[in-house]
C-alpha cells in the first residue's frame, strides 16, 4: 500500500475536508509540454548526466517503483526508500554514486509498506500486517545496518493499528495509533507513548534528533489543525481558517514544518487545500504561516511533503498533477521564478539543467547534501533520484567578524547560533545587590545590533550556567538547592522558559551533582556523589550513573544526538584519564603518559574531542598540562610554532575541527591546517585586522554554524563570529615560469580540473592560453605582484571554450594588451587586475551563460571593450581607477546580464550599444571630472542605464528604441551638464535627470511611447530644458527647478498625460505648447506627498541596478 494511502487515511480522520477543486489555472502548460517532448528521447535511459543536474531512474524488473523518501549516509551513500508490490525496497548508491543496487525489506507480517528513512539513512519507518493487527497494521523500525531484524512498535489504545510514518536519526518513530486517534512517539527504550494526551490526533514526522514532532489534532470547533509537539508539549500551529490543516513533515533541525491548510471558497462553494509552510515552529511567538501560490498568484493546491533547514520545499501540485519546488528567494528581485514553479521547469532552468523523459507528478523528499553542495530529490511519476547543485546555498561569510560586547562583569561559558542568525550565549555574573552568583542568558540579534539578557531561575541559592545545547533549546548548570551540598544540584533550563530551573537530583551519599553540558534532546551530563559518579539525566528517566571500569568518573560534555559523552575516569594507576562513553559503552581515550588527562568538550557531531594531557618534564622538573585534541580516538598533542609542547587546556571544539581554550599566554585557537597554536588575539588581528579592547583570557566555547565560527570569549565578555579561514599560508607554485628576456608561451589544458599558473619574470612577454577542459584554474601573473617588468609591455590571449573555469589575470606595471574570448564557457569566474599603465583589454563572450567577471584598472588610461553575444545571466563589474578611462560595451541577442562600472575620476568615457538584449542593466558611477556617458538600447525590453557622476561638466546621451520598460536615468553633481535622452516606441519606460547647481542644458524626445514616467530636478543656476513629445499618451511628468533664471519648454503633439511643475523661483519661464493634445498642468510650490520626487525615483532604480547586483562596488 502506498505512502499516499497513509496520508489519505490520516485525512480521513480530519473532518470537513472534501476533495479539493481544480478551478484555478496555474501556469501555461505549453512550455512544460514542450520540455516533456524534448525529453522523450531519454525515456529509456537509466541515467542522464549533466554538469549540474543528474538523475537515476528507480526500477525493479523494469517497472518503476513508488518512491517514498531518501537519506544520505556519512559515507556518501544515497539511500532511497520505495514500495513495490506490497513490499518495501531499499535502493542504495555506492559512496562514489556511480552504481545503484536494491534489496527488499524483510516483512514483519504478511506485507510491509515503507514510509520514511532518516536523514542519515540509518533508520527506516514502516508498517506491516502482523498477527493480530487490523487496518494498516503495526509500526515497524528497520535499522539499515541490520535489515533482517525489524522491530515492531506494538499498539496503544483499543484499535490494533499503529502505522509508523517517520523516523529520526536516533531511531525515534512517530505515527498514528488506535485508528488514527493517538499521536504516538516510539523508541527502543520507552516504547510506544501518546505524546498528545487528551487530543484526537495523528503524528506524521520527526526532526533528526527526535525532539520535534508534527502532525494534526482535532481542535475547537471540531476541525483538524496542524500540531507540533516540542518539549513534550503539544502546540497548535497557525491556521487562520480552521477548516482543516495538517503538518506532513518537519525540517531536519525541527525549525520548520510543511503540509497544507484548507479553506472554503465562497465563490465556488468548494474547499481549497492550499500548500502551507510554517516557519520557526520551535518558538510559538515567532511562528509564521506562508501559504504558497502559483506563478500567476493563484493558490497552490496540493500538499508540501518535505522541507530542508534552508526552506527548500517540495511536494505535489494536485491541481496540475505535477511536482513543485519552492524557496523564499523565488520572489526576490534577481530570481527567475515567482511562486512555486513545477519541479521539471525548475530542473530544466538550472545551469546544465535536464529534461526528464516523463513528467514529475510529485516530489516526495528533498535532502541537503552539504558535503557535495547538492540537493537530492526523490521524485515520482517515473520514480527517480535527482541530484542537483544547490543553488540556494548562498550563505557567504561576512568580510569582517561580528564583535559584540556583553559586559566586563560577566564570564560567558557557552555559545550557539540559530538558523536565522540569532546567537545565544550563557554566562555567569555576581549580583552585588543580592550578594549571589547568577546565571544569565544573552540573546544577540543576527547583525549584532541588539543584545537582551535574562537571568535564569535558581533552585534557591548561587546559580551557574555551564553550557547551552546547539539547537538553542536547553541550558545546563547547577544551583544551590535546599538539599544540596558543595557546588549544588545539577540544573537544566528550557530556553523558552528560562525563569524555571529543574533540578536533576542526586546519586550516592553526597548531595552534589553539577551538570556540565546538555544535548539537543535535553540530556544532561555531569558528576554526582562529590565528583565520583559520571551521570546522565533526562526528563523521562531522571538521573542515572554511567557505567565504567573506574571507581571515580565525571562526564563533562555530550554530543548533539546524545550518543557520545566525554569526561574522565580514574585508571588503574589511580590517576584521572580522559574517557568516552559511546552509546553507553565506556573506554579510555589515548593518553601516552597516564599522568593526568581530561576531555572537556566534544564537537556537536561527536567527531572531535578537546581537553588536555599532562606529563612530567624532567628538564624543568615541572608538570606540563598540554592542550590536546582527539579526532575520534586518535590523539593530537598541540604544539607552538616551534614544535614545543603548548601548555594549555582545550575548552571547546567545533564540528569542523577548530579547538579553542585557555593558557597562561591567553585564549588560543588551533586547527590542523595551522603551523601551531595561535593566540586568539593574534589570529583576529592577522586574519581580520581586528583588535579587542581588553586582553583575551580564554575562549570558553566555539560553535560552527556551517558558515561562521562563533566564540564565547572571556576577558571582558564578548561574542565573536568570524568566517572560517582555511588557516593555510601556502602559495601555489607556478607551473610555467618565464625568464628575464622576452618569452612566448603557448599553453593548453589537457584534462578537467587542471591548474595552470604562469608567471612572467621580465621582458615583453606574449602568453597564449587555451582552455578546452572543464573546471580549469588559471592564474596569469605578468609581473605586477612582484613589482617587476617596469618597462616591458606584455600581450596575452586567453581562449576559454569549456565551463567552470576560474581565471585570475594580474597585469604588469606598464601597458598590457590582452584579449579574452569565452565561447560556450558557462559558469566562468574571471578576475582581471590591470594595475598601472595605459592598458588595452578586449573581452568577448559568445554563447556563455552565468559569467561572473571583475575587471579592475589602475592609475593609467585604460581602454576596455566588452562584446557579449548570445549569452545570458552574466554579472560584469569594472573599476578603473583614476585615469582617463574608456569603456565600450556591446551586447547582442543576450539577456539577464548586469554591468556595473566605477570609473573613478578623470575625463572618462562609457559607451554602450544594447541590441536585442532583454533585462540588461548598466550602472555607472564617476567620482568627478568631465565624463561622457552614452547608451543606445534597441529592441531590448526591461533594459536600462543609470549613471551617477560627481562635480564636473558631464555629458549624457541615451536612447531607447522599441524597448518597453526601459530606464534611462542620470544624476550629476555641480557643473555645467548636458544631456539628451530619446525614446521611440518604448512603452512603460522611465526617464530621469537629477542635476546639481550649474547652468545645465537638457533635452528629451519622446515619440510614440505611452505610459512614460519623466522626472527632472535642477539645482540652482540658469538651466535650459526642452522636451518634445509626439503621439505619446498617459505621460506622467514631474519637473522641479532651483533658484535661477530657468527656461523650460515642453512641446506636446497628439499626446496626453499629467505634468507636475514645481519652480524654485519666480524667474522660471515655463513654455508649454500643445497641439491636439491633452496634458494637464499642475504648477505647485512643492511636490505633493502622493507624487514621487525625481531624486526618489533615481534612488529607486539605483538600488535595483547598482546596489543589489553589485554590493560594495559603489561604496
């Protein structure tokens, strides 16, 4: 029985949910049908390989299966769960993903239906018709490592069916029992439990750690409503209609949920089931409901079936019977998609996209494969696995670290960072008023602009925090309670309710049990009985001692999933030795001296352990506590840059292998790529030029959020977040080295991913580079990096005819003449630094998509010519320095490209011809000087030029021919500026001129162009403006002047519109001439609030054309 049958069963328990109608037309089917026709030739292929999108068909005996879910194993294996003829089947790739195999799951009963697989591919949920079961049968767990021994969940309630619908990485099952009336959670330890007591409810999905569960329950007034169970508390998710809603899946981190929300359409008298996304479900006060729409804005009818941590949503569009994909960026300015497009259209639109042989009717699952920067999809129609480069992975490290001061009287001990960028830190301080120690929770906004602090509740007396779970839900620590001794009783706080501390109790004869860390699931670790018993505590089982071979032990840290605990225990020599409990199994960590060692921390994924190993130095007759890191169980003793033992203690380790801690020299940081230990203040200064105002005593914790390293810094307390540095100082060696004489190079690639580094030492060199293989890495250094070849003039020719190349060209110190030709070269990164000299550069791009080019000039007069033909989606930035520069741009039959040029100061020239090139934008900035800027747009809708010049006598000339929605906009500082803009048969276009003080002369000509908006603003001076308008209707003109003797002449022939005129002085002469026209004039003393000013209009387009495509270029 198919998974969808289970979902339909669940819907059967939800009242007021008739079959939805399909009256909304969503998108034009012709384009998708054409894609399907193109793909028919590939129908019989088991695999279709493309540069960025790849897929494998899933069949058993040549028959497509019913695909259900997928996961990725740590080894890189992709594991896909499917159903075929009343049997569950598991498909697996090999680690290299070059082959696929499958095997059927052993039936626990007579037949088995698979329903889910964990994100890490280790566990499978299913249901089976076991003896005594009714309905769908009994829930089943399969461990992929032991598929021959499935485990049944048993039953709860009076009706013996309990289908399991999802499974976590920790093998927690969630499902619906008692005929769909009980939302249950099951694990091997606790068995089957009702987690929504008192509610008629069903469970559908779980987060990776098994702590966040979603489903639905009957709510007042009797309709079903989506439900989340977190921290054992059921909470209804927002549903403004309260007809019927269901959460079908949660993101791996438990932050988001997806499903559907139903509402009644009073126009058609039918119920609409609209796809729904609930964001931030872990915090009810921040939960947001997003109802998805089609590209035309109509409701997307169907259901969302899966979601990633980054809010990539997939599912089924039941109206059009096709799979869809959605991401918040789809409604962005730069996105080609609006709403939720069909999955097939999206896949075909990716660089190197693919057309499937048959339509995708549903996308059942999506997984982020971070190791390969891919998204993996399980799709149905004809069942297939789809692998695509992740276009939504746009997280880029900030150029500078984030530094937030938390106070000089606070010691911060723990840090984490949430998916929205919010940082949470815990620390301790002394309250002078109450004369007690208090624990504090800090909440830092994503940009560091705000910090809020909350004092944690106590058990009665002095209270200390020791750590915070990486999902930001729990805090560990200890507090003096009525029965405690010494340090006090271990305590745990829920971040959502920080004022309430829960004591963990005690073990043994001494009432002391400090807690030192807590997992994402709320499992606390510490030591009890006066430091003699390592323990764990959770809400269900309470405090329990960890088994070991030692008479004394302590637990100091725990991994996110609770399976790895570290600390120390007494060894046979009666000395403390670092220890690990892996899934409850005890072992000592490597310690070659067995003098004294401790494990202080374990990374979030359990792979790295940090602490110290002590030994006796017979040279100094002192004990040295050496900082240490264990990678798994392999010990690395940390050293300084000279290779000598580094005395210190590792206090925190991250999942990507960074270690931090304290020493007599101050706080430090280490990574295996470093030459040795680096003091944290030196690392901040060297990597980011940052100096903290107070000495850094220790780094107490570190957390890697996937982009940045986040630190809890002690001295004066700081939160520091910094992009990960590769830590290496290695400079690649050149592959081709010239001589001091004139050299001629002829170099060609021979294989993909080839690295070529050419350095010319002297002489007038001639370099010819030919790239014919994908993903080449090219460095061409003509001497500028070494201040060489001061008198030589170099020439170079780079010919790229393969995708994916990364090219860097560094010019010499005199005139360089270069030619770069890109042909069928998609995804090229091109970085050219011309340096000094009067350089000549010609760049040609033919049939090349997604080129990203940065061209920088020096102090000379540079001449740059760029010719773009039959190319799309390029981003080209130019910064030419202080010389008198000349840039010429031609685009032909291209589209969706953006050009930005900062041409500095001087008498600069920019000229562009944009022909048959839709959505092509140009943004130009000239600091000062007498600049000449011109552009011609021909048959190029949504194209435009916006130019900003400083003080000087600037000349602007631009025209738009047959270019609807074109933009011609200019802004100039003080000076005698001249401009002329022309529009011919270009509707819905925009013309803007903003001029500073001076005697400006402007002219505009508008012919057969309707719905044109025209803005002019003149500063003080004697300005002259003449505007001619012929056969142009619905004009909207705003013109303002400053103080001076201005003359404004407007001629209208067979035209209509509105004219808002705001003169700055009585000396303004307005001459308005109309012939067979109807233009309404409003002469006012100021611009009305409902009318946009010329400067605001210019700023609007500058944001669109300059700031957004080129962040930082025009700063």
